[in-house]
């Protein structure tokens, strides 16, 4: 047999042959390791090195020996920003106009990145890199997040070698639904568990393994924290010190932060504070109770961020210990601006606004000591989100700077000589992939909308990589071109040609506080025309100003949520919260079927959610029992007869009433054996999905021990029959809150 391409020689025997091995190349000497740290919903002004009162010594240390980019931009939402980061493409152009949860039926919003688009980890892998994702993904359509996949839009299907984290947009920090590679993770969550600590542990583990087993090759690690997306959860020792710090309120905080930003050189001396967002009250007009609650909620956010920074420090220290830090490019950014989704009053329990049932200040004050704990995952009021985005206006979901200006810190001791310097070039998240690829030795391997920022590492006066960038979200639009930015906040239902555009000279007006539209009408007209050109070129059309509620109503019939009947079996995998069937907002009949059931068999038949919010059907002392808990309202219903032995059926019927209440009826077959009224139901009960035959998380009821699994010997099936279409508005409101 001939081996024409074999450099050695193949004879009839080994003695007559010459072996050959490829020459080993030490890629690490030529290419840096890459670590991209993505924080969630963190405002431009929330890092200490960007003017905050919050302690972020790890990020500040990286900035002190690297660079801060003060004119860096993202999109107003997480899925689009993560798409831009991993492709170098504008998100509309590759199918991710909005969230991965939603497929509108148009090419620009399929809920996943187009399959023919290569992602950064896959491109780096071809350059000899190991590629690892730890933390949030949120680029898989909801109906594909299941124990059976399909997996082509999971991280390993898009180029990562290993993955550990969560697939949806957010999760509870103390009882998260986790996945590893292509499977769900079954694990216990001790009282001291925290997701941030777990993610950093896994990131360190991946890096250690890589340096041992692939020591001549570089690595790419994307560490995407759940922080600082709500729910805010951290040890109380991190939260309590900030209560006094933020008692001054959000107006004074904004003023103080801008002064520090000027002193730090990240905001020009002439920068003005953008006017207070019109929906936010002046701090001095609030009641004492409001101030007390709001201050504690902001303290929870601050403690959450400091806790995250502390554990990020463990990763940085480990890189140093392994001798990898000097040759590692570390980029830290936020996926969008701070979020106003806590509403006017915020929440001691994030499940309240996510359920569409915000609680009053008086109700929340009774639970101040729970803020940040397992049962008090918090969210701050919108006024604190405004402060997080100092000195800009608006928030996440908007294309004003409060939604799209992100703090970015870049550190690479072995490759960037400058330390503690500021870079002011206009840049955007689509510029990061080509930057990274250029450092990996491959310039623009595929169509790429961004351009490399590498020239700015050494030269503070290097030109911006591009002259134009557009934005669009929910019909809100903006465009930057050669130092000018035009912005419009669209009102749903209005004709787009009637939108009121503003115009800002970004080189002389850092905070976009002075509208120049009246003075420069021709320039504004030119920029609006240029926006339409960019929209055509990047697949932004059709423009769509539908709310998330309306988008969900129009989505195709896919996934578990579209089915009228679901049949589960004990021992099967966990049903994730992203299935959108774990709530109690739909009328349904749940039936457990038994064969040869023996007397004395007790256990959980089905549980949905956890102790923060959920429902459970179980048998105890031979009697069928149902419990439902939501926002402090616990309902317990116990059957008035013992469950029969032998072959039988048992379950409950839940009849949803107008509003958020329901009637629950316990059933032995068709016989009614108990009834109760549920005062509060919701599409979002908690951040945990459904378990059949067990209560696997923070158990819904304290009436039984541990997971209280029902014996599989006789328990055959668990059937859920939905009696009507889901209240899609409630589901959509819950999803909008979580994003």
C-alpha cells in the first residue's frame, strides 16, 4: 500500500520502515490565552475603577495593570450581545434580533445563531486553542433546552470543548438548574452553596487540566457569571456593610459617581449628568419606609457584585500561580446596561415581579432580613439602575447609552505595556472577535462586521476601528457615525417615520445630554438615512415594535408548552424551567397512575418549583396531599380518605379563575376527596422546573424529609392535561421580567 503523503517510509516490516511524527509546536509561545469575563446587567458606573462605591478590587487591579475602554458599546439585551461577542457580526444579520427564547418567524429573529455562522470558540479551536464556557449561555431556543436536546445549539454544538453552567437567561444563585456538556447536572445544594463560587471552581478546574494535559497549547475561557442579573443573592456579610453606604440615595450617588469618574479620567471634566429618568422619583420626595427598603435592595446588589469580584480574584490568582497570567489576555465587560426590571419598588423576592405580582413596600419591609438569602433573591428599584448607568440616561432594553454603554477592562501583562491607561476610541462588542482572532494569528477568517482593536493596545491615539455602528431593539433605534449619534425611543403603534430623533455630538457631549437636532437638521436627516442603509445591509427588517407578550403569542407551536397532554414517568430527567410548563397559571388535571400499589407507600408524585414558590402533590400516611406556595401564601389540601391500594389513579384538578387565583380539587380517580382555594397562582413560581416522583431542589413543603421519593415499583405514569390555552400574557410578562 502506498503512503504518498507520509514523510516516513513504510516497508514490509518495522525493521524495514522509518517512523515519523509531526513536529510539536509550542503555540503558547506565539499566542496568548484568552479569558473573557461577561457580567450580566452591570451598569457602566458599577466598577470601582469606573467611579463606584462598590468594592471591586480584582477588576480594579486588572484595570491598574491594563486598560479601561470608556467608549465601548454592546446591545441592549444579553442574547444579542453574546451573539456579537462570539461571531463578530451584527446580531440581526445572524438571526438573534432579540432573545433566544423567542422565534418570531423572520430570518433576523430565529432564537439561535444561523448554523452557517462560525463562532469564536470553533475558530480558535482550529488555531490550536482549547475552548471552555463556564456560566451563562442563553443562545439556545427554549424548546431545545431539554434532557434530550437537540444539542446542536448547545455550547458544545457551537465550538466549545467543555461547558458547565446554565442555558437560559437567568437562574437562582443558590439552587440553579445546571448543565455540564450535553447533560443536566443532578446535585445537592448545601446551605452555603453559591453559583458564583461553583462557576469559578469549575473555571479553575478547566484551566488546571488544560495546563497539565495541553501545556503547549493556549486556551480560550469564557466565564459568564449569573451576576449581577437578578435575583441578587450573596452572603449577608457582603450586603450589610453597604446599607449605610447607599443611605444617601440614588441622586447623591449619581452626583458622587460622576465626580469620581472625572477624577479618574474616564469622563471629561465638562461632562454633564443626564437628567433624571422621568419615571424615577427624586430621592428626597420618598417616604422613610421607601428609603429604608430601597437602600437595602441596593446593598444586596452591591454585595452581590463584590462577592463576584472576590471569586473572580481566585481565578486571576490561579492564573498567576500556574505561570499563565502574563500571557493571558483578560477582557471584562457587561452584556448590557443596568436593568430597571425591578420596577418602581424593587423586590425582596424577585419571584414577585417575575410573576407579574409586585409587592408593596409595607409587605417587603417585613422581610428585610431575608434580602440576598436563599429565600430572598432581590431586585432593586429602577432608580438604582439609573444610578448604575451614571452619567447616562435610560437602561437595559433601550438604545440610549444607559442601555448600550458597557464598562470594559483589558489586561495582558505580557502583551500590553501600558498600565492604568484609558482608551476613548469608539468600539463595539462585534470588535472583540476580530481582535481575539488577530491575536490568535488569523485575521478576518470569515465575514466579520467588527474590526480588531489590537492597535489601541499600544497607541492611545490609534483611530477607531470603524466609522459607523447601528442599534435596534423593540423599535428603538440609534446610529453612530464619525462622532455623531442619532437616537430615537420608539412609541409602540406610532409610524416609524414619526419618531422623534435626537442628535448628539459624542466627542463634545460624553453623556449625550445636549440634543443638537434643532441646530443640525441636515446632519440628522443624513444619519437617519444612514440608519436605514445599515438596517437593509444587516437584516434588521422587518421592524417590529411588538411587546414580548405579543411576540410570544405569535410564536410557533413548538416545545412542551404547546402540548395539551404530557406523560411523564418516575425516574426520568428533570423538566427545566425553560419548558414554560412549571407554573400554576393554567387550568390542568394532573393524574398519577399506579399498578399494584401497596398500602403504606408514601412519597412525592410531582413537584414544581421550590420553597420560594411552587406546588407539590404527595402521599403521606396514606393520604393524598397538595401544597402550593407563592409570595408567602401557602395552601395545604389533604384528602379526606386514604388512597386505595392496588391499581388506581389519583391526582388533582386545578381550575384557574379570573386574575391569579384558582380552585384545587383532589381526586381519587374521578372521586373528589378534597378542595381548596389558591389565592395566588403564577406562570413563574420560582427558578426551578418539574421533578416527577421526587422533590429534588429546595423542597416545596417542609412536611416531608429530603427528596421524599415515591417508590418506583408501583408508580407508573404522571399525566398533565392542560384544559385551556396558557395565559400567554402572564408567561410573557414573566419572561420579560427575567430578561
